[in-house]
C-alpha cells in the first residue's frame, strides 16, 4: 500500500487537542503504554481472528504531517504556533507488540500494545482502531463462514456493498486471512495478489436474443474459464438445460464448462436438482457456485438440507460484517501505564475495568497441540503449570493451570523505535495460520451460536496489581454514583 | 478528492470478462442504458437520502487503465492482446442522469441512469454501486438520527469503527449531507471543509493525579474551547462538580466552559441531573454532549424521558449504518435498454421485475409545497393531473394524480460525453436540500418505525410497455419453474 493512504489527519480531533495539551504541560515526552483490545467476541461467537497489523504498522511508519496538513490545522485557530512547529517534525518512534495476523484471539486479550512518548502513542489511537477493528471483524466473519462451508470454498463478492472503495480493498484482504480463497475485487487482486474470480451477470444474458445464444457466446470467448449464470429466466427449465447444451458443444471442441452459478431462489433445492441434471448429462465435474445474500447461517442450512454447492460467493454479509453482534468490533485503546506507573480505568462495573501495566499473553497448549486456555500476566511473570489463575470479570472464579501444558507466546515485538522489526509475511501464511489455529481450538469454540467459551484468565500477579490499584482509586475518589 | 482514489480495477472481475466478451463479439459499442436503484428503503424506513454523486462522477471522469493495471490484467492470462490494447485507450464517454445529492428518494426510483457504449456503462457498475450504496445509506441514517435529535445537534464520531480509513472519510461526507453538523474526523474536515469537533478522552484524565487537575489543565490549554469529559470516575459525584469548579475558575479569568460530555451510564437520567447541577451553579449556557452507542432509537428514548442533551455524538451506529434493515443498501444496476430496444429482467416475481427503457422521475407537489407522489414515466411522456397511474408492484392498484399538483423533475443530466455538466455543489447546499425536502414530505414519512409509505407510481406508458415486454418474454421462454 502506498503512503498516500494514511493521512496524519486520519484521527479524531480530540487526539490532537490532547496532544496540544500534553505539549503545553510538558507531558508529551513522558512514557505511556496503551493496550488495544475488545470486550466481547464479535457475532456473539467464541473467537476472533486478528487482522490488520501490516496496514497498521505501515500507517505508523509513514506517519508525518505534510505542509498542507499543518496549514489546515493552523487555519482551525485552535493550536498554538509552537505546537504546530512540534508537529512538523513529529514521527512515531514507539514500540508495538502484537500477534501475527491470522492468530485466533479472544475478548479482553491485549492485541496491540503501543508504548512510547505520550504524544506519539496517543495520536495514533483512532487510526489503529479504524484499521484493526474492521479487518479483525471481517477476518472473523470469513472464518465463521469458511468453518461451515468446508469442504465447500468461499469467494468474497462484497465490493459493491462495501463501505467505500478502500473498504472493499481491506475487506478482501481480511476475508482472505479468514479463509476466503479468492475475491471478485480486481483491485484487491492487484494490490494483494489474491486470486480473483468472476464470470458474467444477468445483463450479459439480456444483451443476447436468448439465453442459449448468450451462453454460447460466453463459452466461445472463454472456453477454459466458463461459468454460466443460470437463473436469468428459469433455473431448472431453461438455465441448467441450456448450460448442459453448451457444455456438450464445448466438450465436442475439447473444452469443459467449469461451473454454473445459482443467484436466486431456494439454493438448497436448486443445487440438488442442478447437480442431478448435470450428473445425468455426464458432467459430474461441473461445479455449482451459489450466491444471493449468503452468510454462515444460510450456508449451514443449505448444507443441512443436503445442498450440492461447491463454491459459495459471499458478498453483502461479509462486506458489512452483518448478523447478530456484528457490524462493528468494539475495539478500544486504553492507557495501562503512564510515567512509569501502572494505570487503571476505575469503574464500579468490573467488566469494564482495564487490565493495568505491560503484559504478556500466553497460550497454554496440551501435548496433542490443542489449546487449553490463554493467560494474561505481567511482563516479568512466568506462570507455572499447577498455578492458580483468575477469571478477569469474576475473580472469585479461579482455575488451576493443567500440569501437562506448555506455553506459547501469542505476541511478538513487531515494531521498535518506529521501525518494523519483523519481515513482511504473506497473506497465504496468515490464512494458513488462521486455519491451523482454528483446528487447535477446543470442540465447540467455533460453533456459530452458544459456543464453548474458551478460557482467558489473568495471572495472580496481574490480579493482585489490579485489586490494589482499584482499592487505591476508590479510596481517592468520592462515593458511589447514585445509580 | 485526488485521482488516485479510484483505480480502474475497482471492479468485480466479471465486469471485465463481460467487457472482453462484448469486445470479441463486436457488441462493445452498441448502446446500452442502465438504471441504478434500490428495491427497499433502508432501515425499514419511509425514505432515503441520495448521496455519493460527486465522487461517482469523479470516478467516471478519471477512469483509465494505467500501465500497471494492464500489466496485471495481462498476467492473469484470461484476456487477449487486442482486448488489452482496447483497454489502454478506454475512457468513459457516457451520459449520466441523477438527482442532486441530498435529494429525498424512494425505493424503485431510478437514481443514476447511465447510458453509452455497452462496454463503458457495464464496466462502471461495481464502482458506482460501491460509492452510491454506502453514501446513500449513511446520509439516510444521519437524516433519521437528525430528525429525532432536533433541536439537538448531531456530531459524527464514527471514524474508529468505520470500515477502513476511506470508509470514515465517505461516512463523514455523507453524514453531513444527511444533517450531521460536524465530525470528529480531522481528515474529513480537511478534505471536505466540514466543521470538526473534539475535546479529550479518558486517557487525559488518567494521565493526571486526579480529575480536577486534569480538567484544570485542559481549561488552561483551551480556555475558549473547553468541553470536559465527566464520566471517568463518577459522573455526578465527581465529574460534574469538578467541571463546575473549573467553570467558576475559568469565569473568574474571563472565559466560559463550553460544555461537558457524558459517555456512559443512563444518559437520560444523568443529563437531567447534570443540567440541574449546572443551572443551579449558574451555568445555564454550558452545553451537554452525550455519546455512547447512540442511534435514532436511543436518542428518541432520551428525548421521550426528558433528557437534557444539546449535542449528540453518534459514532458506531452511523459508521456501520446499523439497526434493523441497515448495514447495506441493496442498490442494483440493471440493463433497461440495449441496442435501441427496451429491456426487462423477466421474473415470475413482479416485485423483482425491472422498469424498462429510459425514464423520467417526476415529483407531484401540492400548492403548499408538500410532496404528493412520485411518478416514474417514459422519457417522452408528460403525465397530466387527473391521469391514472399504477402501483409498480401491484398494478391493479391505481391512483389518480391530484388535480392541483405541479411536477418537479427530480433528476438532471449531470454528465454528457464523459464530462461533468453541472457546476460542483457545496456540501452545505446538499445538506440544506436534504433538510428542506424532508420538511416537505407528508406527515409520518420520516417516522422511525411503520412509516407512512410515500406513493411512487408508474405512468400508463411505462405500465403498458412493461406489460407488453413481460408478455413477449413469457411467450419466448420455457414454462414456469417447478417452485
């Protein structure tokens, strides 16, 4: 992605007013640590797939205010000249710790941890949330869809319903990480080297005197990439028979029709009938592609009813991350350490309390490779098998770390002093990571509804620190809110 | 917006394969007319606000394939050399008819009509849908929210939950057209000259020893733009009293605190209590800003309960166009005329049948300025008051055009031979148009749930043409689908 995509002004104004305030009060160079995390798994599901890191790091490493940006800020008449001078040489020199993209993650786990000078780590809040929230949400949606479609294959079709041109680009990228095998978005193919797919629309059929002529013309132009859309007039009475006629004609010329596409009607029923007709006509290898407002629920019901779909084209519901508990990932970016002191957002609702200080995120893995639980602990803590860990929301619920696990470090340092420290990873590697990790989750974790809740615990050290800080904060603050 | 935003590859691959097919068959220069429309008003509402035209026209006027684009397409090994040569000189020379942005529109009405050489008008389908679907969806959401917030003011806060950086930019633009008065998105402020707003986050408060010091520091830095976030610890016991203390101190120095912001809790209750406390302390002009997952439903309930909110900050629900019937506008782009013949997508479901041929969209206006009904008619038809018009889905339902109406042409030619024919309009003018047109709708049309259904009818000429084409198509096609 080229630099122009990320303006330094890609931020809420309040990041800049806070920066100006820290600058004026001489606090802008004090060190701060922020965690980016979400409080609930999206789609009321049991997991999420982390995505968006590479674009986030690109944003951080190219961050600077252009002369136009500074002229605009000056015109606002909010900021003082010495602050604008400071912004002119502003660069991000911070450190970032994060999982690799495609990693399976859970609610409350620190994803990005960003540390450095207060001014630098505060300014980037909005952009990091914008990038990571959306891509993680899409990758998770794709992983859910892929999990029910398998062994069927998922193609991302969402560009026309995506939220703007770049929304479609980010969507295609994240969907690929989550397991979609290709996209209809040609631009995404070019930028990310994702395989692209596509054939023709109803308008092609309507531009010819009849459906058979339209199919013949398409097969003539693309004898080796011929997928025919069969629902313009009547799928079973016209579309499939005409496709079979063309498949026979093409075979006589030494080519094979690759597939047919169903885009309306009862896809479970139509796919079974179409499969039967194709098989009986001697075309068992012609694939059936289905599209039309598909999501994980619809695909599951097609499969439950014995539908014969090989390839699912998923558009709107992937582009908009629709469905219960979808639409937005509620990622937040919270101060956990400032000026060498751990920090906590105090609240009477412990489910909204933050986890203070620099932390590690460990995954306990059983000998057979299955994931057991995740543990959030303090930076210098090393939990041992057999130790007691705590539910982050209800610390009265404890758990003993199983004796036979080993720990995997979920996150690595990915940026130091503003420079990316890891070699770039391919999207294929990210997609492979996602697929591999999903297989290692306990049974039921990827179930669509009422999933098994994978355990995420906090260590004794973190639990004790949080308790102490909450106690101190309550002693220093006025009484409870009335309601 | 600069040219780089719209790649010629911003398209589904099937547009390009169809183009290659039309080119190979010598059909690419035959003239075609497409309509862009949606079948259902978003959010189960009674109206939509059209937006996205200016960016769509910018896309069309700068459309060309770069050397890199052509190299990528060549590498795909799908397209023949003479087609790639043709793409090298590809430009959009077509004609576009559309409403002005901010115009109130309804389901089934042709929004964009795009006509020209088949290759040119087909290729642009995906990008036009991408741009117009999202911006129209956001503008409509904003208009719904503004309609219940009034006289309260709406600020757009959605960047961190928007679908990518440019998603946030498009969102801010469209939300302004729909009636949001400002945005937190600094980049959108720069690009579109939209007023921007913002103060500080919880992290500001947490970076100081206590809330009062944090408020004092902020007031000191921004004595004339001071809005204080009062819910970090305890809104009524700590936040509001501390804000009042700072307001008194600031007044002693000749400045006034501008507002406080509530970002959690029971906003109806807290806003009433905060208002009372501020008034009693002598600060009736301090505004109350509320945020925290607001949408039109929540704002309506705050108002119903007598909440005292002056400014509503709306983020996630505006950025993601959430809520029942939201998420995506199902805009489609259908062939209505090809090679000098009107075209129709035939289907047994008349609600999915398209409206053939070039059309006009007229709005019947009563003498007092209120809108009466919209009429879709053929290009050269001029319906008269007193004439019979037809429900597009159930043509047995007819209506007589009231005798005392005059007609307004809803759409204009906005592009001819690939050149924009109208002077650029300001976002302010678009927002004014939207506000003015919403006032002219019949009572109940903008109601959030179960709205009055504004009548959209088709003329006798269009009705007769559609009936004839459906009859012809049915005679030429095989029998009914079994189910």
